[in-house]
C-alpha cells in the first residue's frame, strides 16, 4: 500500500488521506467493479470515501455498501462520509430539509443502504434557508449519542451559514465540501482582487477560504477536474491548450501526470485541504494518487493559476 499524506479532518481526531474517492457515479458500475475500485483506491493510499443519500436516489450508497462487502477493505481502516439534506423524488419535487426528523430518518436510511452501524462524518449537503439551528443540534446530539455519526460538517455553506449552525452546537463542524479546481477559483480570485471593481473582485463565497482556515475546517474540493458546473473536465481538453501545456510541463518535471499536478495545485493551498476525486476509472485514480510526488513552488502554483485564465490586479 502507498501512503498518501494524511490530514486531520478539521479539529477532529479523524485522520484520512488527503485524497478521497467520491462515489456519485458508482451506480453506473457493478458491485464487483466498484469493489475492485475500492481495493485499487486503498492500495493507492486512499482510505476516505465520500457519498450522499441523493446520489441516484440512494443507489450510490447501496452500491458502495454491496461493494464494500466484496472488497478486501475492513471498516476500521477506512473513513466513510455521507451527506443528507437534499430531498428529491426524481421529478420536480425537490427541496432542502434540515429538520430534526428528516436528518434522523435520512441517516438511518443511509446506514441501512450501506450496511453500516455508523459513518465517520456526516455533512449537511446544501444550505436550507428554512433551517433551525436548534433542531440540527438536537439531531446531531441524538446521532452522536446513538453512535451513528462521529463528527459533522457542511457542504456548499458560506461563512455566515456555518456560524449560524455552529452557534447552536456543542461539537465543532470539521469540514466544508466546496467546488474548487484550477478552473473554479472564485474563492481565491476574490481575495487577490480586494478593493478592485473587476469581475474577479466579486465576493461570491463570503471569504470562505480564509474563514475555513480561521475556524480550522477542512475544505474538501469537489469536482477538482471540472470546468463550469459539470460541463466536463479540463484535463486534455482542447478548449484549454495553455493550461494543459503547463500541466504537461510540470508533470514531466515531477515525473508524474497532469491529474496529479492538478490535484497537487489544490493541496498546495495553505490550510487543511482534501481533494475528492469522483472518477470510477482505476487508472486515472492511481494517477491522481500520485499528487504527493508534486511539490509545487510558489511560482509554479501561480503559473498554473495564470494558465487557467486568471490574472493579478
């Protein structure tokens, strides 16, 4: 087994690889195929697995649970995370729901589908304007007391939303899963374009990058290879020749590949960073897991940032 760099998730004692495997696309594959991928991930040093109850209406959790039984992995050696809060019947009826009843029912459903007694981390999937922090606190306390969830976090929350929930809790939120990649750098652009009036100066995220460092929350980067909102990947994409040229140059220098360099660019950002790779391709997953071979200098990090179409004021 290769040993990737480990990170403490937030201020917790949960330690996991700095690269995790996201399982949203797992229903497209058989139980055995996913089991083989889990084994490949673990052999590559990845021991963190991310899911959500809304992924294919629970099918991703079912597939993971079935695959886990077929794999060689043992529960004590891995970290499992899932997310709840998006309610959808697959049609037009969709909402966010952070009521105590829904959180408890959703977690019980997730555990049943995955065949687990507990998950290590539970994230609230997207911010619900109707949330009541005290209800969330009651749900979290119940889940911890019952041994069903070890620690909690959020996904796609801005700083004020995090603080609104946090003030009611007696446990610290440890992670925020956010879209971040070389082609999705809004939270970085804003900080460098402070006091400017150009588009990059718009604060879409509430200074979430700096806030996460201040609060010791791990940023889990989802869609680390996507441009736009699920428009496709930028690796080897003819739309991004300059970026791919620089990625190739750095891959050659570090004797690795473009996927590893793109992941290393995220991991080079100070604070607690984790890359959630959503690939179901074993070869690509092993490439991504080479990220720790890449030790980007500050200039190399900026060179990639510029190659992605960004600038400095």
